C-alpha cells in the first residue's frame, strides 16, 4: 500500500511540474485567457470584454493554450493507473 501511495504522490508531482512547464511555454496572453477561464470561471464573452478582445480570439487562445498544456502532460510516462487531476 505504501508503494502505491508513493507512486501516486510521485505521479501527482510530475503532473504538476508538467502543467507548470506547459504554462511557462505559452504566451502571456494565452495564459491569461486560460487562467481566467479555469481559475476565475469566466466565459469567453466576459474574458473578451475584460481583455478588449473578441470572443473568437479568446476561444482561439484558450484552445491553443490547452493544446500546449495537454502536450506537456502527455509527455509523462504512464505509471500504473493515474487518477485524474
């Protein structure tokens, strides 16, 4: 049981590091859109108004940012059954 918990802890730490690397790899504007979406829970039209962008641009930035984060996390080796973040 201790081995499983240690593996889960290691996997969680590796995922967090991968997400941090992904956040560092995206532009500031893309990062702002992603954080406003995921952390603040804002809708594209709300983010657009706040950042003086069109909702379509917000959706494009969010999509691009998510693809980069997913790519960073996808590079992690699979360790048993990982629980979702």
